[in-house]
């Protein structure tokens, strides 16, 4: 029987977190509230995902924007299974021993992209530290399958760090995604407790490598606030991102998936997000998305068009080719 974390209770879904004390998030502020998923197109999107036996990070990570995105036929597909080999303190994706890689998954992603009529598709994945290449070849094959089924669709990927292996990173870059996204998630001071399986500067070097190999690929990275970071620390992360030539930064409020996950230390206000937006623009990012409900792939298609326009305006048509 296939291991399906959707059928398991929370203790089995996150076994490493059960020793943590319960830390309830409390009442959400008014600016965090979203409507429940509904509507005909939402149901049609859900049906396509089910029929193609696909996993979406929209569901696995409990994204608050799923109703809006699926109603617009936007979905972020999660490849390489539903079980992650890492155990980040903020993440709602199941932790454990993953199944074998489904070799037909790239083709099904391509078919679903075609059936949904997507102009822009986002592909993310669980971390697969159990695989020799970290899933790099599977990412490349998924990009190629989408190109085969729907050549005009632009592709954005959101992979893990491949443990910093240059050969694996270059293999994915060679498949030429239009956007290479990799989230730093939080400030370096908090990595040991929030993102223990990752390394801050390894993630930065990955994104810098993309620009070294193929400057035409847009790079993107996101982080959460509300985990105990300061405004000064967020500013430093922005500087580090710009030093790595990252084009697009996203910043959103951390939402605690369960009482066993990392607690919310602060609800950042819309006014503070506006301050972050202005700060990031001054530092030279081509695009900035900073709001309480901002997520990496929220409005990704629209953002991609704006990215292209921003680069052409700043550097001219030649740089955009």
C-alpha cells in the first residue's frame, strides 16, 4: 500500500514534532482572513489534479490562497512524492521515508498543464536527500515534459538546495526554466531551529550559480516574517540576495500549521509590510511582493509578465532576450 500522509493523523505526519509543547497561535488579526475555497472552476481544477494523481503544495502546505488560485486555474505542482526527508519547523509537508520516484509523473504534469490551459506553471518538490542527485533529473524531465505538451507555457521551479551539488544544479539550469526560485525562508540566526537541514549561504550560492551559468533565467527567493526576526535582519537578507543578483523577493507572514510547529512570535502589520516593500525596491530588486498573505507562487503568472517588463525597462530589450 502506498504511503499517503493525507490519511495519517498529525502525529504520524510530523513524528519529529510530537515532543514539542503545544503553542497555539491565538486569534488571527483581521488582515489575515481569507475566504473558504469554493466555485465551479475551483472544483474543475481539483478534479484535474485528482485524475492525474498529482500532488500540489497548495494542499500539502495548507496555503491560505488555495481558493483564489484554484478558482483561477493556478496550481503549484509538488513532484517527487508527498513525504520530505527534512523536518523544517515551519512546514506542514509530511516528514519520513519517501516512496520510490514515480517515473511517469513528469508526463502527467505536462498533461495536466495542457488540460488546465496554464500560461505559467510552478513546480516545487519535497526535499529528497535520499536520492543521489536530490531529484535534479526528475526536475529536468518535468520541465521537458511541459515544454513537449505545451511549448508556450512558461515554467517556474521551486526546488530544494540539492545539497549544493554543482553538477545537479547545473543539470536543472540546463533545462532552462524561465524562473528559478529557491526560498531562504528566514534570517540566518534562526536557521538552526527553523530550517536545520539547510544552510543559509548554500542556498544563496545556489541562486548565484543560476545567474553565473545563465543570466537570462530570472531568480527569485522568499522569506517569512513572524518567527522572531528583526527588521534589521530582514534588511541584511535583502542585501545578501542582491549580492547574489536575485531579481524577485517575496515576503509573507508565517502561519503556524499546528500547535506543534514553530510558534508565531509576531503578527507583522500591513504598514510594516509596506515598509519592507519600499526597502526592497530601494535595494534594487526588479520585483517585490510583500504582504501578510504573500506566498512564493501566489500570482506567479502575472508576476512573471511584470518581471519581464521590469527587466526590459531597466536594462533594455537586448537583456531580455
